[in-house]
């Protein structure tokens, strides 16, 4: 299975498709360690998706309260321009 989406843009359906591809592994057998690693990858992906949603909501709220891209970027550990480039689509569609 190939996907061109950035992981943060993956939908639950995309994740399920990836899981199905692993389930259809040609050997059909995974070791206990493999299952643990794949389970952790799914959990980490879900946590990242949730965190990205929280960050986007916080950025929208900060912008709504008139905070500058410089201040927002500083809180996110990035430059003003980096924050603007990454999140401006949330503000201006």
C-alpha cells in the first residue's frame, strides 16, 4: 500500500487501510515483538493526531485573542514565519 499523505493528515480510514495491509502480510505471522511494535506505532500515531488537533485549536484561540505569530511560534519552538506558514491555513482557509 502506498500513501502520499503526510501522517498528520491521515484519516482513520487511512490508518485502517494500513493495518489491513499489515494483516495481509504474506507470511501472515508476526512475532509477539512485531505485534507490540505495531501496536505502539498505532497508539503513537493516534496520540500525535490528538496532539496536533490540540495544537491547532490552541493556535486558533491564540490568534483569536490577538496574539502575534512571533508569540505563537515561540510557544511552539519555531519561528514566527514557521508558525505562520504552518497554521495560516487555519485562519485564512
